């Protein structure tokens, strides 16, 4: 799972949402699910969380040396994000 996070000024929230809506029209190969989330505790904090089919799928995209789509989305909103990669240790589904 990747998490791209940035503080986004309120006047740029619409730009971020538009960049995300546009960007998810053509997802990278290997993406299972992606979310644009907005903090309820610190309203300036936004994240793009992305679930990948495998670590190898993520590595293939990262090896392209292109700026990740999530980073470009935040840059379109005037923000410079931090980027983290996580291993999903466990998962539970409801229903």
C-alpha cells in the first residue's frame, strides 16, 4: 500500500479533487483500489491511499522513474507531498 500525504490549503481543495478525479480515469497497472481521504482532525491534511496487487506491481511502476500520479495530483493543488510505502500485514473484510 502506498500513502501520499500533504497539507493542502483550503483554496486548493477543489483542484486536488479535480486532479484525483481526472487521474483515476487511467490507473497504473497493478492498482486494486485507491482512496482520496481528508482528515477530520486536521482539515489541511489529505492523503491518497492506494492498494496494489503486489509489491512487484508497485516496483514495476516505480522503476519507470516517472513522477508518481499521486504526487502529481498534490502538485496540481500547490502541495508537496510525502510518500510512504507499507506492507499490509493483515486484512479483514466485513460481509
